[in-house]
C-alpha cells in the first residue's frame, strides 16, 4: 500500500491476519446442520450387525457378552405359565460388525453396543432397548444413542436414534432392526440399518 506509513501497513496486515485466523477457526469448530425430511434419503446411513452372546450360567463366562441382571419376576413365572421373562433386565457389552461374522480373536469390532434390554410384556416376549453404539476406531469416535420398544411380534422393528456424540454430534434418526440369526437361548444376531436424518458435519 504505497503512501501509507509503515505502522498502518502493519496494522492492516494484522487485521487481515486476524480475519483469516477467525475464519479458519470458525471452519474448524463450526458444523453444518443437514436435515432430511425424506425417509428414503437419510443424511447418513450404515448397516451393522449386533451379536448378543448370552451367559448360559454354566461354562461360557469368557465368551459371553451379555447376562441377565435380574431374575424373572414371580408374576412372569407363576401367573404366565409360558414364562415371558417379564421384568427381567439383560445388560450387554456386545460387539458390532460390518459383516455377519463374529470378530475373530484379536480383531477389533467396528463398535460396541453397550446398554440393556428389559422384557416388558406379560403375554409374550417383548423388550425395550436402551443402549449406545460406542465407536473408538480410526474411522469413527463417538456414540450413537438408541432407545425404544423392540416389538418382537413384528418382522422389523424401529428404534429411535435419540442423539449422538463425537463424530455423531447431536444426530437423530431411526434404526430398523430384524433378527438375522439365532442359536437356541445363547446367541442371536440382529441386523441394524441405521438411518440418520439430522447430521452435523
Ligand atoms: C457348555 O454347557 C452346555 C450345556 O449347558 C453344553 O451343551 C456344552 O457342550 C458345554 N460346552 C463345553 C465346552 O463344555
Ligand atoms: C402365555 O400364557 C398365557 C396364559 O398363562 C396366555 O394367555 C398367552 O396367550 C400365552 N402366550 C403365548 C405366546 O403362548
Ligand atoms: C479407545 O481406544 C484407545 C486406543 O486403543 C484406548 O486407549 C482407549 O481407552 C479407548 N477408549 C475407550 C472409551 O474404550
Ligand atoms: C462364542 O459364542 C458364539 C455364539 O454362540 C459361538 O459361535 C462361538 O463358537 C463361541 N466361542 C467360543 C470360543 O466358545
């Protein structure tokens, strides 16, 4: 800037730098909110398999990733002769994978599902899920938090994605799940299609 005294040049440069730095800071910390009102076009989606390996009470202590935290209530075992586990809470720390196979020894799962389901119907099996999908890998860090009724009489069930943290900051959406495999009373696998309709990127 010809004609300006050296000190004003410095001040001008300082202002330009400050504006630049503020701009960069804004880009690093601010997020854009994407909202979709089209059920078929979530702002993010992923499919994960949930593996629940139940403690059998005998010999699978090391392998089990879930266990009943309460006993069935007297109501569910005496009044309902067929035993619907009414009132039983199951706590889990289950591996989640991108494919159907369980992680082999030493392999890190994509994420872990940590939380509980509670049997909450007297006449038949039905449960309520409350859990977080915890991501801690180079691909993703953060949580997706899910809750809702697992209406077991339906072929597919929808849980709410009520929020998220980290890479999934403040997200919301729907998780459609269905039973994908079962082995007696010790193992079942759910396919979970997670569709996010509110994303902060
Ligand atoms: C564990 O116990 C179950 C029955 O509760 C039995 O079927 C299975 O063979 C046992 N497995 C081992 C490795 O002992
Ligand atoms: C369970 O038993 C109750 C009666 O004790 C009956 O009303 C109900 O239909 C039974 N449910 C199933 C799934 O068989
Ligand atoms: C995430 O992974 C890192 C590195 O493996 C580990 O140090 C840390 O404890 C993990 N955090 C959680 C919450 O599991
Ligand atoms: C752990 O449980 C799963 C599901 O039942 C089974 O497929 C697998 O063989 C078990 N692994 C061991 C080491 O017992």
